[in-house]
């Protein structure tokens, strides 16, 4: 009897095998719940072992949960929202706890989970106010996931604002000598941009037949005309600060230059991707008519980002500031792909966000490794490190090769996809496409110059005697580096592992743009 009962229970469907279980809420709230425990830990916060262990354990569990949920309950071949959760939260304001995932959000949720986990693992040298530090890291993890998964505008905006607070404090407390300036500049830029996001979002919510904050219902309205253009521009500037788009980028080199390496991993690996994701979710999906009109302007802005970021990188004598300018350049390809308004271009933009998230996090991590040993990020004050740090040099060189789009690595696949997306769009004139490709290619040529010259000066320049006896990477650091570089190789040789995750959603988005273009053409024909 007992054996039969056991077999009955074992064979019955479990709640944990059900897609109706609130998996996304669990993914989002688990790190935040753990953060509430941090102030209750014993000690004065100078011993990092217990808070770091809790943060690592919780984020490891959260990341494993992401992988399990998206592999078991998420279907990459579907373009619509999946794992939908919708519960009234503050009915008087129309605010709902509404979460869902699709191909635009799911890959970035997994990326944010991986990068945040590795950033905590890289925080081994943090030894003051450790309970606060790791609590902020956990809150940041929850806020990032909520940004990507929210399907209610007000909930999205609250998450967008929430993630600014941990980053500000992480820079202001654990940053470098100019940390207060960099943190203040970061919060001023991003908070001011948030006003435009809020105004544009509420304007959309109040338009149409009734008030709604649900993103799917807002997308169904897809307003056009002057109103649509104004909302589009408000979102473009608001999200463009986070991407960042020239000339709204100047907070980024300062933030990277003063933040410690783990926080820089979060900035480059996750926060910049929020800007690209939001452009796809709001500007492209909700305002397709305005996007069709302003797509060429996005391509121009992308070209400016690519070339300006590359040229500005040459002027930087600080390793992290040079990599930050490189990020400005590479995020220009995201703008280029979004502006291409076809399936290939949008797919390239999504892949570029995934690829750059891994590569930039790897570069800042390895920079942190040799900073902990040399105590300097000044390029003129380093040299000859390849002999003292051969493994570190190998990892840094590999990340630089990935960043300069070496064939066989993810950067090559994403950038060539963006190029093909631009060239394949017959909606642009041949001259416009040729000029775009030529100018973007200039950025591609400049990238290996400033990155390989950085490697030469840091690792093969004149040897600094004081740096000749530093120790190389430890096993923990090797594991973190491999966790970032191996996926870039996997995607580089087998891009379908990432593309299959989101292709149905990007194709559907491109189809909506084509339909909108045909409607606009029909209107012009009727007027003519």
C-alpha cells in the first residue's frame, strides 16, 4: 500500500513542473528577499565571508532557476508572451504585478543573472561594509530582472528607478578617488532621463479609449502622427542615456573609471543592455510608425557612436576608460541594427547586446584582476606584465579579440548580422546603405588598433621593476573568466544557440514594421 502510494505521488504532475507556477516572480524576488537578511547578520560588516557566501549561494540558485525555467517552460519558437503572471497590485493607480517573458527579454534575463553572479564572485577584495555591499548587489539583481520582465509600465518604471540606487551607492562608497563626482553625474543623467520616460509612458497610457499601463495593450494602440513622434523622441532620449547614445554618454567613462571592477561588469554587461531592450520594447514595438520615420536617424546616431567611441578610446590613458569608450562604440551597432527595421538587423542588435554583455564584462573583470595586483589603471605606468601575468594576459587578449570581432567569436557574428541587415533593406537607397557600411567599417578598423595597442602598452611595454613579482590569476578568477569567454566562443561557432532563443520575437517585430510600412504606403497612394 505504501509503495503504491509512493508511485502515485511520484507519477502525479508536480506544481514545480507547471508553467502556471509564478516562476518569474520567484526569479525576481529571491535576491531581494535575501538582501533583507543582510542587516540581521552578526558582526560589524568587516568580515565578508558570510554575506558574500549568502549572496553567492542565492544568486547561484537564482541563475540555476533561470536556466531550468527557460529550458523547460519557455518555447523559443513562439513570438508571444510566455509565463504570464498578472495580479492587481494597486488597483486605484491601475498598477499590476504583471510579468512575462518573450524572446526580447528572456536572453537578457539569463545574461543579467550570469553577469551579476560573476560580479559577486569577483568581489573577493571587498572587505568593508560588506553586508551593505552584497545587499545592494542582491537588490540590483532583482531590479534588473524586473526591468526585463515587467509588462506594466509603472512597474517597469519603478524597477528602472530602483536599479539606479544600488549602482549610485556602489560607485559612491566603493569607488575610486573621484567616486562622488562619478556617482553624482551618473544619477543626474539617468534620473533626468527618467522624467522623459515617465512623461512619454503616461502620455501613451492616457491616449486611446481608456487608461491602461499594460505594455501589450499600449502596443496595440501604436499611435502615430505628431503625438507618436513626440513620445518616440521622449523614449529615445530617456533610454538613450542608458544605452548610451552620443552625446548623452559622458557619464559612462567617469562611472567606469571610478567604479570597482565588479560594478563595471554590471554597468557594461547589464545596464547598457537595458537601454537597447527598452528601445525595442517601447520605440519599435509600441510606436512602429514613428520608428519607420526616424529609423534613418537611428542609423546616423549609431554611426556617430561607432566612430566617436573608437576615436575617443585612443585619447584614454586609463584602461577602464578606454574600455568604456569601446562600449560606446560597440553599442552603436545595436542602434544600427534597430534602425535597419528588418528581421536580420533587429536579430543582429539583439545578438550584439548578448555578445557585448559577455565580452565587456570579461574585459572589465580581467582589468580588475591586474588592478588588484598593480594598484594602477594608468597605461603609462604599466608595462611588461605578460611575463609576470601570462594567464591574465591570455584572458585579456582573448576578450580583446572577441571585442574586435574576430571570426569564431560572438562579436563577429553579431556585427556581421547587423551589416547584412542594413544592406538587405531595400527601403534605404543604395547610396545610403553604401555610406552606412563604409562608415561603420571605419569603426571596425579602428577597434583592433586601440585594443591591440592597449595590450601592447600594458603587457609588452618597458618592464616596470615593481610589477615583476606580482602573482597570476587564481583558480577562482580562472573560473570567472572562463564563464564569460566560453559562451562567446560557443555563440561564435554555433550562433543558433542564442538566435533560437529570440528569433521568433525579432521576426514578429520586423513583420509588424513591414505591415506598418505597407499601411503607410497605402495611405500615400490614396492621397496621391
